[in-house]
C-alpha cells in the first residue's frame, strides 16, 4: 500500500499540494462574519480547523501554518474557560504537538488539566460514554454521538502518548469501544448518528455520513496514539473494518456519499466524504485495512477535489447538525462554507501528501 500511495503521489503530488495550499489559505482568511468560517472561537468548528492545519503543517512542512497555530492559541485560549464541554475539547488536540515543538510547558499543563477533567468530571451516560455536551444553549442528556470520537477522544489519545499515562490511554480506548458498540448498525456495519442511553434507541436512526467520517478519521489515529500504552483488542479493529466495509457499499460512483448515506435522493456531502476517505488512507497505513481499499479512497479524493472552487473554498458541506428528529430533516440542513468542511478536506489532501 505504501508503494501504491508513493506512486500516486508522484503522479498527482503537484495537483494535491496546490489544492491543499488553497484550502489552507481560504480557511485562514478573515471570514469572521460567517458562522461556519469564524476561526476565532473556542469550539468544535475552529477545533476541526486547527487540527487539520496541524496535519497540513506536519505533512507539508509549512512554517506559516505552525506560526498560525501558535498565534491562534495565544489569541483564543482565554475563551476556552467559558465553555468546558465535550464538544469544545477539539482545539486541545493540537496542544501535545505544540508542546513537543516549542517546549512551552503551558501547553502541557493546560492539556493535562483538561485531560483530568475529562476522565474525572466530564458528564457521562449511564453506560459510561461521554455525554455529548455542547457550547450552544442546548442539552442532549444520555446521548452518545459519533462526533465525540473526533472532538474529544482524539485529544485524550494524543495526551496519553505525550504523557505516557495509562489512565488517559485506557479512557480513550474505553470511549472508542463504547461509541463503536453503541452506534454500530449490526446489519450494515455503519454508524448511526446517535444513541439515547435512557431510551435504548438510535433516535431517528439516521446513518449520517459525517458522523461516520468523525469515526473513520478519528479511530485509526486514536489507536495509533495509544497502542504502546494499552493492548488494543481485536474486536475494535474488527468493528472498524466492518464499518468501512459498510461505508463502501454506499459510496456514489463519483466518490462521494449522500448526507444520509442510504438515501440516494438526498444531496451529496463533501466533508463527510473527505473524512471517510481520510480515515481509509489512515487505516491502510496503520494496517487496519489492506491495500485493496486504496481505490475507494482515490475515487473519493477525485470527487472531493471536484468540489473545490478556484479560491480553495470547499462546496457541498452541510451546516452544523444535531441528531435530527426525523431522517427527512437531514436533507433540509443548509449547505454552507465551514471550517470543518475545509478541515476534513485538508486532512484528506494531507494524508495523500504524507
């Protein structure tokens, strides 16, 4: 597989690098008047943005991107104290690497404090999963969302590797296992958007593409970060592969997935498609998947590239989406430019440049 990716790079490297540069520059332009593109907040939307910028820096050796992240934390970190909820943990995922590269202990101290809060105080459902709490004026008691794997568990896994603390690693593994078990459809293998632990159901039971993208992109990295600290059960690897196998059955011929993947009459959604493809490339690189999955990721890459405009804006991205009351409601979500759309696309491009 690595030989295959290398060959693919040699053919398409320039095109992919140019696209990544455009996507990065568009997302760091001042678009603060637009909810989805305002990077100067402390929440999941800019969190996905800065996580992807870190990947871009790592894979494209962009000093400008790293300097942007350092300045971003300096400008926005005080806002983090206003909302300590699971969905606002996402920006902390860049702290371990910032500490490694700068030696600034403030990153380590802040990350460790947040990690301890997550393990000891974050709200949980009766089954022990992190309850999906948000900064908005809304509550979702006893609800488990696929989003949490990327927004919170990824940070905890990175912190575990940085500190070497088994307690962080075990919690990251436990949350990953819980989320996959509670959300996975036993028939198709893909994930439902959410699970209500009190009512013991998947609510509207939507097979929402972006929820699967958060898991597809997040789980391989989570397992990679903690594998030297805890034993990774075969079951979680098996569940991941079953999810990917299920996802492939819903991929469109153009490489994209519909916003609810089993509803071909709904619009296709770029961010979820990019996240799934990014996860497949990661899964191959880390041995969770074999190289036969390469064609799926490449097909999606081509489809995602077709959604970029000349300025680097990613089109076809659905707005912020809670677990909707009915499946039909997902098709009514507005399509808007967003940092998570830019971010998942940038992560996919960066994976092909890795």
